[in-house]
């Protein structure tokens, strides 16, 4: 059985870099920094803010695994519920929660599709 380090090794950025940037699709952070796909993890959000979740993403993207195994992705259910409950999302919008397994390329449905 592999270590926690082994489990995350392929998920790390090739150059150990992460870029936090605005979600504006006109920004091409790889081109701006002269990087190639896989060199850096690109974290995009409105305003390029570093949130608690952003810190977790940064740690998983570029840091050596610290041995902590309590990183969980269980909040996916809460996130789907938040989207479904938001008055900002139009009625009739379909929402689901899926997890993508990078090594296998498989999607696993955690929260089946629901309509707001």
C-alpha cells in the first residue's frame, strides 16, 4: 500500500507552483508566466481571493503532503445544497455533485442531479 505522499504525487504541479487568479476567462496565466500545462495549478475565483478552501486547494496543489489525512471533500453535499437554495440561481437549473478521479478519468456521482 502506498503512502499519502504517493497518493498525491501525480496531482502536484510539475514546478510546485500555484497561481491564484481572477476567474476572468481573458486571463491566460500559463501564457503570462511562460508556463506549460502541468507546470502550475491554476486556482480561479471571483476577485482572486484566498479563502479557507483556497488554502486547502493550495496545499494539495503544491505542498509536500504534511502527513495529515483529515483533508475531506465531504462538503460537496453542502455545496450542492447551497447552490440549490440560492436565490441567485434560476429555477429549473439542474445541479449535481460529482468527483473526478484523475488517474482513472472516471466521474463518480456523489449527489444525484436535482432541479432547483
